[in-house]
C-alpha cells in the first residue's frame, strides 16, 4: 500500500496516479519518461515483449493499459 494525503492507495491506484498526466497512448519517449528508464532500455522492453505495443509505420505506440500491466507484473515479481 502507498500513502497519499487522503490515506492509503492500492498499488493499482498508485500506478494510475503516477501516469495520470500522460496520454492514453504513448510514444517511446513518453513511456521511457514515465518509467524512468533510458530510451535503449525502453526499446529493449518492447523488443523482449515485456510491454505490448502497436507499431504504426516506423513509430511505436504503447497504450497506457499495457504499461500499467507491466508495472503490476514487475511489482508482484519483486514482492515475492
């Protein structure tokens, strides 16, 4: 659980709050900024299919829901 001004947040709500200022579909730069990783690491996450994405032409588009799913899986892996 995470704390905020109003009390405790579930991990799900904390992740949603963390990404609230980002669009529903992000480009690679926005995803990397949100996750706090380098562009190289961001591309590796996509290449390794750790985060699902859409490729439109040469551009990668990553739905926020897929990033939230990645964060949930990563968090539960570290909790074990």
